[in-house]
C-alpha cells in the first residue's frame, strides 16, 4: 500500500512513513529545525556527544544529586542560551531524569 508523504506528496510504502513524512523529507525537516534553533544543532554534534561522555565519567556515571546510575542526562547549570561555550564542562553536571526535571522546574518557577 502506498500513502502520500505530507510534504513532498510522493507515494511511499506505508511502513516507511513516520509522522506522515518519507525518510528524505524527515531528514530535510530535521536540518531546517537545526538551522532555526542553534541549541538543537549543538546537541546533535559529535563534539557534544564526547563532552557528555567526559562529564559522565567525571561524575562517576552517577547522578550528582541522588547517586542514581540509571537514565542519566547532562544538565546545563546555566542555560545554554546564556553561555558562550556550550561545551564548558564546569557548566555541566550529570543528573538522573527525575533530578533533572526537578532542577528544570526550579529554574522555571
């Protein structure tokens, strides 16, 4: 069965469509989103992936707040839009998902 891609309107196998777009249109959409939002672009670079691993290693692969070792994320102490260097390790810390959400709520409130 073929369905139309919502973006290019070409017939694609139904199993290949995700969110109504073919693979080529999804890639193009991601490129456009990355250009319009530089913070997304930073997080997609291999330099960011290496920095994340270094921060996790520095923090002992555990949450710095509760000590959890599962579902770890990297948190910017100072928001990414306010720093000149997004890869500055002094601004980064390892947090589990629940602690990350708590800290983000504290900043917003």
